[in-house]
C-alpha cells in the first residue's frame, strides 16, 4: 500500500528581529501587537498570533519590557545593542566597527537602513552563536560622518541625480528641481544631503557649488579638496585681517628677545619652497663644544588667539600639499613673507638652542624667543653638493639661481660639522630601535598649464637627514622639557605596530624571500630596518615599503603621552613647522606659557584640539594622495600607446594590480583580460593560477602592460596584459 504524501508543514514565521527593530527605532514609545502588525502590514489572524507569541518570548528572555499588560518597550540598554562606526565595502555591504567585538560585525545591504560610510550608528547584533560570524542591522544613524559629497549631475525634466566616484558611496543623491542652483547637465558639483526620508531610495540634497566640467584640471583638483571638506581659498575677511597685521621688526620687540643676528645662520629647504619654517645657526665654543640653534618661525607672535585669523588656522589645522599647488594654513602675507625665514632678512623666531659635544651629546639647552638674520639660503641639492665634495663652489647645474657661486668657508665648515653630528644622532636613534622609512616620493614635472611632462623620484639624502635630525632633536627636547614637569602638553604619539598586520605582511614578503623577527619589540624594529636596507633599489622596494608603513599604527596628536614607537622616543612633539601645522603653534604657545611660570592648562580642552588636528591631517593626507593618483592617471593617459614594464603589486579574485617600475603608477589588469590561459585566484599563494598551464601570476612577477583605460574622474587605471618578462 503506497504511503500518503504528507503536505509540507508551513514553517511559522519569526518576527523577533523585525519587532526589535521597530521598538528600537521608537525607543521611548510602547507598542501593542496591533500597532506592530499594522507597521508590518500583517492583518491575517495567523501572523497576528505569531507576533503575540514572539512578543511574549522576547519579554520572557528580557530583550524587551512589558510596561503594562500587552504593551512593550525596547530595553534602554541591551547586550545586543552597540554604538560604533560603519565601514562600507565597495560591494554595498558594510562592517560595523566597535571596540566591544574582536571581529567586525557584517552588515548586509538590506540592513544598512540609510547609514553611510564612517557614520556613527546604533546597531542590533544577532548571530552571536559560537562559530558564526556576527551580523547586525543598523537601528539608528546617531551622527553622519559627512553630508557634503562631490559628484556628476544628471539632470532630468523635473529632478536630478548626483552620482559620486567614491565606490563606498552606494547611492545616488536625489536633487529636486528647485535645488539645482546653476548646475548644468554633466557638471561636477558639490552637494549637501539635507534629508533621507524613510520611504525614499536615495537621500535628498541641494547643489552647494558648481566645480566645473569632468576631466578639466582645475575641476578635478577642486573636486578633491571639496570631497574632503578642505577649503580652496581664504574668506575675504580673513585675507583683509592678515593684510592689516604689523609685520615690521621693531627695536621694542627685539629688546624682549635673545638677539642671534650676529650668529652664523642659514636655511636648507626644497628648491621650490616658498615658506621657510626653520633655520640652523652654528657657533664653535671656547670649550670645544658647539652651539647649535634650531630657529623656528615665530608664528604665534602674529597669530593671536581669539582672532578670525586664528580661528581659520585652527579649522584648517594644516597646509595641504597637492600635486600642483599648496593650500596654505595661513594667508600668503604670513606664510611666504612675514613668517618665512628668507635670506638677508631679520625675522622673529622661537628657538631651541643646544650646547652639543663632539659626540653629539646635549650638554646644555635653552628655549625661548629670538631674532635672527639668515646669511644664506640653500636648496637640499646645494647642501648635498657641499657634503659630498667639501667644495665651496656650487656649480651652475646644482645652483638654484642657475649660475655658479661661492659659499663662505665658515658656512661650508658649519655644514660639514653639523653633518658629522647629525650622523651620530641618527646612528644613536637607530641603535635605540628607531625605524627608518625612506619611502620614494613620486613627483611630477609640470608645464605652465599644469600638465605632467615627466615623473621623477624624490629620495632623501644626507642633506635631508641633517635637517631631519636637528628638527627631531628640537621636537624631542621641547616635549621632554614640558613632559617631565607633568604639565598638559601636545605630544606627537605613535603606538606599536599591529601584530595581525605584521603577520599578514610576513606572508607577502616571504614570497620574495624576506622575513621579520617577531620575538620582541626591539627585534621587530631591527628586523624592519634590515628589511628596508635589503630591498633598497630592488623592483619590490615600493611594494614592501608600502606594506611596512601600513603595518604601523598611525601617528597622531594627543595630551596622553605614550611615546613614539617609530622614532624610539619617550617624549616627542611637533615644534618645528608652525607655518604649516597648527599643533606646532599650540606647542609654541604652551611652551612660552610654561617658560613664564604658568600652571598646567586644561587637558580636556587640548585633547579636543588634538583630535581635530589629527582628523584634519588625515583628510589632507587623503587629498594629497588622490591628487597624485589623478596626476598619474593624467600622465598615463598621454602614454596609452606605450608598453610599460611593471611589477605585480597586488592579487585579487578580480585580477592583478600592476605598478609601473619607471613611474610608480598603479593600475589593474582584470582577470578576464589575461588571454594566455584561464586563470583563477589562489588565496593561499596570493596568485592567479592558469587552469591549463598551471603557471602562476604572483606578487613581484614582472609583466609588460599597456594602458586600456585612464579614468580621470575615478582616478583609476586599467591595463591590458601584454606578456611576461622572461
């Protein structure tokens, strides 16, 4: 007898998560089952009974509270609710970053509930069972990380949409017809999100500013600044205020300062520099020691607290060095003139003056306000020529003036002696565990229209290290002087490297035959230094330099001194660049206040200022990086018929990243574009593996590529794979 086929039993629906979401979004309001059923649009008896059942289960498990018979409220504090930050992926999903979790919580697309990248959010976390990755749902956007976005506008008959090039921005922005401003079809615009109605697919915005047409040079540079909320120019009232400042050098002010005008003083800076922050003075003492002065522009003399100029400088917090221009922290009248330590001009400075022995030991120190006279301005190349040749005649090809000239013998002698002392300081630092990152900087030769004509690499040499060591000395000794008094101060801190990132880096560099020693803190730094020396000049240098830097914690400003790991200093601050960094201005003010006998200032106030300065520094760094990427794409756009030799710098399931050896431009070869075999991604080997030949394309391999597509708006390069370098 054949068995009767049973009808499949319908699984009861579980409304728990939806109930919690409704209650959490209305945290101060109690709901009964009828109200919840109405919100969920369930009017059948079965669903209503299931909602009643789930409400009772949630109440008995103490996830919600029954405030009165049949009325329910979400618990004010629940172990399943957390506050943290959204980190979007490029695939419309996100991770929830919260210190309460060892691993990040996955947020599927349909659980984002209008949260955007870096927003501060409240999240309900479920799937907290062992062995399962936690998942969550955004219950509330507590605070938007940003509300201004840059994108291209597409204007329809009665409305418009703005789409951004940022892969982490997963939605277009809806612009009503009356909020278009002066935007025209296809313009690059800055828009402000005003609202995101609950039932709307996209946020509603208004056009704040038209930046220009896509691909135009000025448009793209201004778009980079606008994307990070960085200003392109000063407000008129700030410029007017700066112009009215008395920048004259007066006898009255000189009499309040230590007069260093008769001491041999000179500056060493990049050849294209306009703002000279720092100068060095040199004097041999009768006891055989040396008096070396590190003289820093006295910006705080002109930049008075409580003025619109100071407010503007604080908001900016830093100058922004884009590929073709500088967006200064201070108006030009100060940055390039009054504060800039230009040759053959008297200037007010804030100085750290040291008596140093032949063995580069600090015997005495003095901090305070000074007046100096710079005898000579050098470019790094000119100082390097003196160090290498010990010759006092700078040849025309090295000279910043383009003509040969003689340098005073006493300046040559001072440069060479300071070079000897700087080498000892550097050697001592390295022996104490400092890490040397001399990463190659990509620079462009630009024509008068800002078009890239060529690429060159900026490498630090002895002249750079000479300046660096004395600036580090001043920064360290200033921080030490205040720090040992246990008074509130602004430190530049740097935590130890992230061990997980070091292990991941080890996996990659092992492909090239390198390794890191993990036994202790000292071994890691020695091992990283040895690695930097070993890879110097090799094809994988830039890749490994970049990986090493990424393993490091980010340096930041704080009143809580934990030391500086990378420099191996217990005390460190930023004292030496007040023209371009606001924390240095605050350090000058605090140092003078404490020299005058002032009591410790409020720590919380200055910690807030530190956080703001670190945030602005990060935004400026992102803008600088984007401007370099933009110029690299622009440069490669003009060389799309040329074959380039590159090194594989990254491998993913979509393809390989390739860095061109001769110019460091990076782009992607998509896996489907590699035609000599069918390739799949092997995660363990960090390689693409050919199905037929079993041949590998892996990190460090050299291949020839051609430009397939250069997207200026997205700042992305796509390459065609030509052949291996065999």
